């Protein structure tokens, strides 16, 4: 029982589940008919993407064991080397098998994604330890994850790429907020993130700018591409609510609790937007989108 608990803990399933939202939104973005939801490809993709993210988090945990000991939020993951390795090997192998069963291109995307996150997490030398570069990995990685979801059900097109940029900006902004949350622990561990290098106040402004850019971008998509309205409207509403929330808290001291509260707010807001988008695609696809 203890070994199973250690395995689940090292896999960081709760964080994996949150990250699943982006590729699953990509899948529903490509969704065109109800029978597609019950196809073998969709089920295989769900297992495959969950396994891929589990492998990514396992490598991240394995690579950052020493640094995470300084972080109260992650300190309980130390001394789990064997669990991390077991999760990494099993999950990565399973993901590639699942993706190969759908499309060869998905397996290629998965390998690229895993390698990108290895570059990010590599001990002491990875982009995680460099300002801005870590955020760029999050941007590139999110484009790949969203496109993987799209590729399950249809060939990739300009609409897929346009939508992926929105989620990449959003994901990058969220990463910056995480750097703000972990500023003190990262500084103590010698990790030169953007928040550590440029200061919390400046990095908070960058976070605000990126979240605002994402909101403006999705509204622009709604203006130019009618077929993207079911995606744009709920996320534009969530983005607007988030910006109002950020403005209302700008004068508060830039402490960890502030950024944790913001994370809770935007996770709920964008989760609700994702559910609204999925329901729109399922129930009004025939009449509204086309």
C-alpha cells in the first residue's frame, strides 16, 4: 500500500489532471460529430496524453529532487527516486504505444514534447534555471499539446494553429504566476527564474501583460473567424473576469498568498470556460457552428 501511495505521489496525478485540459480542449476543438467521442482513437488519446504528462512530471520530479527540498509546496517529493524512475519508464512507454495505435505523428509529437520538458527540467542546466527560457518552453510545449488533441480527429489547419497560440500564451502566463508563487524557494535554491532575476514586481507586470494579451487575442479570433466563436466566447469571458480580478488586487503586497489566490481564481474561471466550450460543441455544433 505504501509503494502504491509513493507511486501516485511521485506521478503528481493532481497536477497532471489539470494539464490535461489543454490537449482535451484541442480534441474538442476538432470534434465534429457525437460518434467521434466514443471512438477508439479518443479513448487511446486520453490514456496516452495522461501517460505522457505523468512521464514528464516524473522526470521533472527526478531532476529537481535537490531543489524541491527547499520548496515547502514540493518538499514531500524528496527521496522518491525509485518511484520517479518507475513512473517515468512505465508512463512514457505506455504513452508511445497508445499514440502509435492512433497515428504515427502523435508519437512524434509526444517525443518532441518529452524532450522539450527534459530541456526545461534538466538538473542545474535546464531552461528552468534561466529567466525567460523556461517560459518559452511552456509556450512551445503548449502549442504541441493542443495540436496533439486536434490531430486525433482531423488534419491540422490554420484554425488549429491560431487557437493553439491562445492557449500557449495563457499557459506561459500561468507559468510566470508559478514562478511568482515559488520566488522565495527558487531564490534560496539558486534557481534564476524570471521572478528571481527581474524581481517580483516587474514579473507580476509581465504576468498581467500576458494574461491581457491572451484575452485580447481570443477576442480578435472571435471577430475574424466565426467558426471559432464557441471557443472564443467562453474564454473571452473568463479572461475578462481574470483581468478584472488582477486589477482589483494590483495594490496588494506581492506575497505568495496573493499569487496562490490568483491561481485558484483563474483555474476555476478557465475550467468553467472549457466546460462551456465543450457543451457548446456537443449541443449546438449543427446549428451554430455551421
